[in-house]
C-alpha cells in the first residue's frame, strides 16, 4: 500500500504539479487504484493505492471531479463520531457506471 502521512498544516506539499489550477497526482496511481484521503482515526493519509470501486445492481460509481473538506470533516479529525474512512460528502461528479436505470438518466 502506497500511503503518505499528512497533517492539516502540511497538505499543500501533496498537491503535486498543478495544471489548469487543479492538482495532478494521477501519475502516482497504479492501474485499478485511485487517490484517496483516508482518516484512520488518528492520521489523515493520502493513499495512492485505494481500490477503484465497481458497480453492481445496487451500486453506482461516480467519477469525482471536485471535492471539498467541510466543517464536519474537520470535526471528524478531532474525534467526532469515531469515524474512520474516506472523509467528504461535498463533491461534484458524474455517473461513470451503474445499473441501466441509473445510466439512462
């Protein structure tokens, strides 16, 4: 697993080369993996080997174009709700795969 530890004060150094005002870290990921910020309850880490999800009859995959960290995420980093996982629920994306009824919309 390729994981880089980060802190709230040092996130800027992990932005990589910028293109069109956006971070470009895609060359760091192996096939079938993607980048993800992962909170393990103690440390926020940038994971370059997070498994790309797959769609099934009940799951739709959304390709994320932009994502934000909100006040709730910051509270989680301070122990709120005992959360562990990929933070974030504020994003902009498009459906990339999923059940037929989802793809037809």
